[in-house]
């Protein structure tokens, strides 16, 4: 079994892009997810930004991310995803309200 921390940034980035494609499909269907902007950084972490507290809360419910309010009054949360199971790459997902 491969330790998920040994996956290259490229493999984690590919898995992260697959997650985004899955979420995009849910937006286009009955899920009714609001728009969000997503950035894949150099370390294969996904940063999601949704407009306002309500849209951020909807995404947090969908992604099962617990949100906290920061000192600057934005909502933020974090979760590690393993879309390919426990032996697959770990994708950190950070969600923030704008």
C-alpha cells in the first residue's frame, strides 16, 4: 500500500482537478450549488472562495467542512479529501468567504 503523503504534486494536482470536475457537474445538476472560484496552488491545495456567508455555508455543507469566523469576519474552513480512498493522494481543500 502506498502512503498517500508520497504522491507527487502532479498526481495530487490531477486528483484535485478531478474533484473540481465532479463539483462542477453537481453545480450543473439539481445540487443547486452557488458559484465559487477555485485556485489550485503549487502544492496541489484547492482554495475555494464563495461570495458571502450564505454561499460559503452552502459549499461548506456540500463539502462537509466546518467553518469558523476569522478576526476579519470572513468564514473559513479546511478539510483533507482522499477522492481515491485511503491509499490515494490527499487533497487539502480550504474554503473562504469573500
